[in-house]
């Protein structure tokens, strides 16, 4: 099946027509400039899948860890981790990334990346 490519100009045209939602599928590809333009125009981009368009699935990286060592230093490795401790770590990672990248980071995408990494590490 043929793919449909959206450019920055296509996004501007859709916005002028009053279309505020773009549904992204395997047949629809947005250029980086089109994606940024849609964000600036506060258009909603609905994806059929949870992965953002610029985040390919890498099975050699995204395989879940078999066992996860406990985060606390005085215990032996286990498969269970204190949920509040994991939430604290996620918040610290989020704050650190935002501090380094400033307002250029997309909060929703950052949260998705953090959740995906935590899931891959078996931290949930």
C-alpha cells in the first residue's frame, strides 16, 4: 500500500481547514518539520501504536531484563522493587532531562521514553 507523506505545508493546510487531529498509522509518515509544526499549532496527533514516530523498536535493546536487583543497597537482588522508589527515580530522570534540554523537550514523549525504559528494565 502506498504511504502518505505530510510536510510542514500539508500540516499548515490542514490547520487552516480547521482539522486539529492527525491520525498516524503505518501508511502515514510525517517529516520532522511537519511534526514540529503540528506541535507548534497545538494539533493533536493520535497514534495507532504507543511508540512515537522517531522511536524505532530495537529488539536487541528492548528485551526485558531477566532479573532486577533491588534498588536499596542493603538487600539481595529480587524481582520486586519498591514502587515509591521507582517513582522517585523516574521523577529525578524527568527533572534532569528537562534541566539539560530546557523547554525543547516534549513532556509526553519524555514520559513515554521513561516508562518504556523502566518497563524494559523490569521496573514497571
